[in-house]
């Protein structure tokens, strides 16, 4: 019998893509949880499997998600007939359709939580303008510049929120993300294009550079508020449960860096990040 030591066991496979996700990238879909307290364990696939507090947080997040989607439809609706060009009206119709589908997707996840989930859906469908959870979604689009700034800045926050759910620990939610993110990209590009055309072409297109700049000052603070409170305990728990990848403040810092460069490239300026803020 040989006295040689047995070979060491093969190391467990690395959680593929966890680093890429942390940096804002994407990964090939996997079945295991990539971060948090349960990293390496199979994802939760039904509401019945979820710990109680985690289930409550998913419901809370999906209620807010659906509420923003349905509110956005109400804000965009008047501009289906009033956007300045035929192409703009077509894109507005696309945006409204996307928001309706995204709200439906969030509600499908809420349905997994039984009677209480359905009750939330009924309440969401009954909400009217001015009754929504977040300030940015209770403000009317009074001018075409509002449409451009909202889709450029506020919808971009929505993309950060969706990216935070990518490959999260709740399987049904993780699988909903790729298509939603793909559709949201149209909104961001459209918003930046509207503002750029206002700056470059002015009245030949619609509005003016001054109107675009005023819209940036109006919507940027509300966009920053949407990330939530800094040092949020709920945000920290969401990371520990594998639901979100970043704290509120980490996501907000990434966003500020991105939009600072984007806004400068358009020829506009951002106000300081602490001006006209309601949620700090």
C-alpha cells in the first residue's frame, strides 16, 4: 500500500460571472445564487420556498416596480398624439406598450404570492395620476422637453434597478430581467436623442436648448431620489438575500458618473447632486 498522500479534491467551480455582475455586466443565466448569504445554493423558484421576510421584500419591490410602470403610461399617454414628429409618436407608442408589459411582468410575479399578491394588483390598477409612490411619477409632462428628460434620466434609474435584479436569488424575477432591460434601452436612447435634438436644432425640431436645460434641472433631482435613502437597512438586506447587487448609494454613484458624461456630451449641465433633493 503506497504511503503517498491522496490527491487533493477538486475545488468547487467558481460562481461564474459574479464579478462581472458586480461591475454591472451580464452573465450566462445560471441556477445558483451568485452572491449573498446563500451563494452557491440553488435559486428560490416559488413563493412557498422563500423565507418570510424575503418574501415580503420581493412583494414590496414588485409593487413599486409595477406602480412606476403603470404611472409612466399615464404620463406618456397625452404625447401619443402630441409628439412633434411621426417617428416620435411611434416611439411613444412603443414606450407605452413596453411599460404595460413590464407592469404585467411585475404583476405576474405578485400573483405567485396568492391572495395578498392579487390584492396588491387590484390596488395598482385602480391608481390614478398623482397617487403613485414615487414623486417622479406624480409629475405631468407639461412640455416635450419633459418627455426627453424623463426618459433620459428617470428611465435610466429604472434600468439600474433592473440591472440590480439580474441573476438574483429569486428565479422568476431573474428570468424576467433580460427582455425588460432590452426594451428599456430604447427609452434611454430616445430620451438622450430628444434632448440632443432640442439643443442642436431648437425650434426646427421642438423647443430650445434653454427648455432642455430647464427639464434637466427639473427631473435630475427626482431621478436621484428614486435610488432611495443612503445607508438603507432594506438595501443591505436585499444584498444579503441575493436580490440586489448594490446598495442604494453604490447604484446612485454609478448613475451619477454615467449621466455626468452623457449630459456633457449633449451640451447640457447637471445641477449639484444635493440640489432640490427629497430623499437623501
